[in-house]
C-alpha cells in the first residue's frame, strides 16, 4: 500500500498558520470543501478534534498525523500540510509541528485506514523523507517527493 495512491496536489496545504488545534485542523481540511468532497468541514473537524482529545497525534520530531473515521468522508483521503515555521500542536515531544499527514476514512474502510496509518508512521521515522517534505514549496513538489521516496524505499 502506497501513500502516493491517495495523494492529490490539491490536498497539500502549504503555509499552515499558527492557531489553536481546531484552527489548524480547519486549515488542513478546507481543501476538501474546495474540491467538493465535503459540503462543510464541521463533521470531519468534530471527528478529528475528538481524536485529539484522546491523545495528541503530534508524534514528535516535527510530525503530526491527525486522523479520523467519519461517515462524512466518502473514501479514504490523505491531506499533507506544511508549516514552515512550525506550529504548536501539543506534540508528545513539545516540539513545533512542521509536517502534517491528515488521514480521513469512512467507517467501512477502517482496516485500510489502519494500514495507511502504519505506512505513514514508517515513513515519518525517516529523517531524510521528512526533511525533504519540510523543504517542499508546492503540492506537486510534495507529491513528487513522496512518489520518488516510495519508489526507492518500498
């Protein structure tokens, strides 16, 4: 299973701005409204915030993996967000988050959701992978980087 199968340059948010957790997540899911996947971010945002209340998805070393399963999502989707200056996301190591992987899935794809989370976690442990994402400046550049990394390391 490759992340690149779920990537769309239009679902890359470059320039995530500092805000509270809800504001950051809202910035990250807004492209789903723009591309017509969602009518509103409300239900998905509620699901993401409920997950964050359990335990922060800021996994450390500048990476966060907010994720949720929601009936509002028609199919699994991945959003990548970049915050060049880092934002406070209450990460486990208290470091600012610069790279977000937001994974959203419908309830009937829970198994696939778990496999994708595992894939993201494996890739996020590679400092070169995350470092290259941090230096990306556009959606197409992010997608190209992830595809190239998967070709070399999968």
